[in-house]
C-alpha cells in the first residue's frame, strides 16, 4: 500500500478523529483539521500519547481564511468529514438555522474542495471523499434540515464524480447509518435552541433518535479502506442492512400518497 498525504476535516471528534488517528497509525502523512484552537492542543497531545506522527491544524471550513491557508497544503486525498446537524420541524425551523446548516454541510465543503481540485487536476490524480449520511438518501420527520443538506451534498458528489473522471480524480461518498459517536445524540437536542411551545404548533416533546445505534468501529474501518484504496465503489453505506432500508424507502416514494 502506497503512503498518501491525506487531509481529514472535522477531526476534532467522532469519525474524523478516529479515522485520522488510524490513518496516521498506518503510516500515512495525515493533516487533521479541527474547528477550534483547543481541539488542536487536545488532538496533538492524544497523538503524542499514542506515539503517532499526526499534523493537527485549525481548519474551520466555514472560514475563508482557514480555507485559503489549507489550500497551500499538498495532498493526495481530501476527506470531507466536517459537518453539523440541526433538527426540528421543517415547517417552523428558523430559516437562518437552515442557511447555517447548508453553509457548513454544503457550501463550505464544496468551496474547500474546489481549491484542492485545481492541484489534483494539474497532477491528473487525486481522491475526494465526502462523508454524507443515510440522511442524504432518505428523509425523516424533524430531520428535514439535515437531510436536505446531505441530499445536496450527494448531488455535488455525483456531479464531481462525473466531471472529474477524465482528470484521473476519484470521488466517493461515505454514508454512515446510526453509529454511536455522540453526533446523533447532539443532533437530537439542537431544536431546543429555538423551539417555544407557546409559539410553535408542532409537538417536539417526544422527539428522540429513531434507530438503535451501533459500534462505530466497522464504519471507521470502511472509511480508512475507502481513503487508502485505489478505486472501489462510489457510495459506501453501512450498516449493510440499511442498504435495503434505503432502497425500499426510495421505491415507496413513487407510490406515496399526499396525505
């Protein structure tokens, strides 16, 4: 296996942190981008305690300054892992929150990618991996904002896959299902920042994450496999049994009634 220069965004926690450490342990030259300065120190100390060579940099993907700084790095693989999630009824969620959701999950990811695409085109080689979600392939109640942003990211990834093939650039998506990284639990609390039962008509009182959550190890291993590999599937969705759930949901959409 050839050693690669890899940028992992959103490496301050969850999948991003685990994958960055695993890739470093496998001998790759890894840049772990984290959103805030305290995460830089924390991750550097963790890598040192594990005797791993890991370059940790502040990279808030929504910051034009941070993106411009990142474009100076010479990389083989870009793992777009940074993102966040908002919940709440789409009929009532403040549109500014929806805009912010798209700014992070869609526009910032695309703008960061565009900068690196240019250097990959010059080399006629490279790989771009987007961490999407099963939410990019189906939609549920009270998660419309997050699902919409991931649907948009899916379309961007598919377009890039078709447009960049002639330049030797590979594009893939990672579509995690319900894994226990803390992300889903935090997501299901975000509606509380704006919801007022005296003003809003939708009932959020029983809102909870709808699926059992699984050990993230198999997803971490798959992400490492996709980043390290040459070729492979465009879409990588786990747990495996959710593939059929997603396909059935998409099929059901053709016969779904209006009410």
